[in-house]
C-alpha cells in the first residue's frame, strides 16, 4: 500500500480523535464502561472503511493464533501454581450476571474493537502514526485496569504504575509486532484469557506486585522470542544471536534478584532508609540489604530491622537481656541521643543488616513526599 500525505493525515486525525476521546473517558466517564464501549465501537466503524485489513498469510496467522492462545493458558497455569506457595485470595467480583454485565462483556468488547482498530492502523509505516497508535492502545489499557486502583494512596499508585503502566508499555510493543505480522485475533485471545480470568475464577493467586510485573515482562519477552524464531524467514542462528543469549540471561537474572529483594518475601530483602537516625553508618535515601530473621543469634552491636508502631526501624543493638527463655534487645540509632523506647524480641524483628547501597532509595522517598506520607 502506497502512502501519500493525504493518507497520513487520515491516520493522524483518526488517532488524535480517538486519543482525545479516550483521555476524556479516563477523566469523565471512567466508571461508565458501556459508554466507552460505544465510543470504541463507533470509532471502529468510522475508520474501518478508510483503512482496509492487510492480507496476511492465513496459515501462519492460524498457527500464530494457536501459539499465543497456548501461551495465554500457560501463563494462567503458571501463576496459579505459584499460588500454592504464595497463597490465594477470594476474588472481589465473583462470577454472576452482574459481573458479566459490568465487567466481562464490556471489557471483552473494548478489547475486541480496540484490537481491530490497532490492526487497521498498524499498516501505516509513518513513525508519528505508530507513536500515536501506541499511545492510544496504552491509554485503553489504562482505562481498563486503572479503575480498580485508588491513585490517591502511595501503595495503590505504586501498584498501578508497576503493574499497569510498565507492563502495558512492553505488552503493547509485542502486540504491535504481532498485529503487524499476523492479525488481531491472537492478541484478542491472549488479552481475553489473561484479563477476564479474575472475573470468572473465584480465587486469585496472592502474588505481590513486583513478582507479577517481573513475570509479565519476562513472559512477553519469551513469547516474542519463540514466535519470532518460529515464524522468521530464516531459521539459521547466527553467531551474534548466540552471543545475545548471555546478556539476556544476565538481565533477567538481575531483574529477578531485584524483584526478590524489593518484595521482602524471600531470605534476603531491601529496605530504604527514611531518616537520619543512623547517620554515620548509612544515610537517608540509602538502600539497606538484610537477611530475614529466623531466630539466628544476635549480638550487641548488630544492626537489625524491627517493627515499631506499624513502621520498620533500622537501629543498632546496644544491650541484650534475658528474661526466662526470652531475649530482649535494646536498640538505638547511631545518631540518636537516647535508646529506643521498650525493647525488641524475636516476634517483631524483621531481619539483620548485611550491607547498604548509597542513594538509590531517593526516588521512593520523593514519591512518599508527594503523597505526604
């Protein structure tokens, strides 16, 4: 298909109008899903005659559809297997006619029509048009998923940013690749499988946000790698391609380690220093790496993390006493004039300090300041 200036203008106008409508929906009618369904549907009807579907290899498209659908079910099976370790929680929206009317059906239609729009507009080779289309699909994801978050709270904002924004960004890179090479059916199938299960299955794996983000980002790379390898014209693996395996493995391993540390769900954890009480040993904004406390021996002078009035403090043990079978640890910040009130026991000790990394925790503190926490 040959594109001239008039064709580009059609693409720009279609995308800008739809982006404007999507942003307006986010600001004004976020809870009225059926109105947004109508918006997406009428935009689809408007642009479809001007941007006909690109003819693709039907055999490859069918095989790609089977593969990405299989990936969708494997993803569900994987996170539910992880649930045996991390636990499950009861879905807040149990399957019912109300759930079908308010979530399953409108979200399904939004996904279907928006992906048809992506397929219609993806054929344009102009960079600006691709950027606008990417922004449009990104905003639609935000519309679908942001409704369940209270963005006025730091924890909810962090979850939304990590799970919606970052995941949506990389997922849409893959969905662009898929629609460009095949058709929208595979993306629709994958998004329906990985989005609607939470409204159908009564229990959801209780995975912490960082783990979900890591799994999503890793999984989309795996899908791209296998699909690109399966359907590429040349099956020959070059030397340079083999070389890329090592840095890829390193990146994923490093990301997994960071995910595990930040989650504090495993043997080792990471905590940001939020005060100057340990000035001279480490500073506000530093990140402390600790080993989880499992009743190991603690000595005078050790630095421990412990819960105190619903917050976690990082202070040094200055005295140890024993009452019966219970050890009591008196603590103090190195830069404080007085000992901490009370004492710590094994019941409220979180971990033992190992080392710290300077300055990397400042972004977390800035976000906390923005939310007034």
